[in-house]
C-alpha cells in the first residue's frame, strides 16, 4: 500500500454541512419555508384575500369554538389566517431576496473597486461607506417610503439602497488581500484588463464570504420589512405580510392573542433559521479555508 493510498480521504463538503448543526437545522427550516412560499397556491386552503365577515375572528383549532374549515382561525375581516401566513412567507422571502440582490450588486461592486485600485478611489468609496454607516436605516427608510409611497417595489428599492455597506466592507477587505496574490500578478503580466481580473478572477475567490454576508443580510431585511409593515409604511393591505398581520391584530391582543403570536412565531422562526444557516456557513467556510 502506497503512502497516497493510506492517507485519509478528505471529507466531502456536503457531509461537513450535514454534520454542522447550524447548516443542517437552519438550512432545513429555510428550505421548508422556501417550499411553502413556492407552493403557496397549491397548499393554501383558502384565498388569502377572500373576506367573510360572518366568520370573523374565529379561533384556531385548539379552541372550543374552532371551525374545521379554518385550522388557524380567521382575522378581523374573516380571511383565513393559515392562508395569509403561507402567502406571508412569499412576501418576507421575496423582499429579502430582492433587497439583497440590489444591495449586494452595489456593495460588491464598490468593494471590488476600492480594494483593487486603492488610492483616491479607495478614499472616496470609504467616505461613502462611512457616510452610509452614519445614517439611521429605519428613519431614512421611513422618510423615503413616505415620500415614494408605501409599496413592495418602493420598499425593495429603498432598503436595497441602504443596506449595501456590509457587502462593500467585506468585499473591499477580501479584494485587498487577493490583489497581491501571484495569480493576479501573472494576469497583470499577460496584460489582462481590470474588469476580467475583478469579476472573473477575484470575485469568484470570495464567494464564500459573500454568501455568508448574504444570509445574514436576508435576516436583517426580513425584520426591517416586518417593522415597516407594522408601522403601515411597508407592504400595503390587503397583501399578506407578517408585520402587517401583527399590526392588524394588536387591537385584539387581550382577547385574541393568537392574531399576533402566530405571525410573530413564523417571523421568529424564519429569522432564526436564516441566522443559524449563516452562522453555520461561516463556521464551515472557515474550516474549509483552514
């Protein structure tokens, strides 16, 4: 038996992911949430927009007055609560994905330029990052939504233009460490242009760090969307949003607390799953680099 044959084989990445509790548990719950969002029209028992005032404020299945047709009861307008929770998953994940796409494109581009060119380019972009960090996100988002009008598109654009700083900081630091590597110097020697070096060579080598930042930012965006919707400046009714559902149920918190506890639990579970998945990815990619 040769030395190469006797050496232990490296553990595949997917097995390491399954052994990581954060990736396995958080990723499993997150995958379930994504499936619920994608299959919402098939699994929702009722139309989430259909109102029936004769069946308003029906309690969930654990109450004596529960109705079998509405497992989790109905809201103050008689709309099926389970269906609205299912479609609310679409809103939360859709806003999270849309905002991260916008903010990621801005932050990664600025971070690549600042880290690669340095000098006055780095100074200008660092000043822009510092300026953005000095702005209170919630207050600026509130003002922008009031001016632009409360809608799903406005919310995605406003949050996307406000949450790019973490992408820029991480990408800038990673680019600064990669620009002096030998393979980058070799590309300079053969006359490769900076767009090819940045987007085809440096960017793929930092995908793990960007992926971790993406998962953490998705959780932050979901909470911000819920907060703005709770204040009436996010998703407009009758769109089923968990933050809006919590806001609509606060008037009945003493008599029907489940109107708040159900969407609040769903929101907490989704954010926890995304955070666990992001922390697990950070540990996993750190172990892979070592």
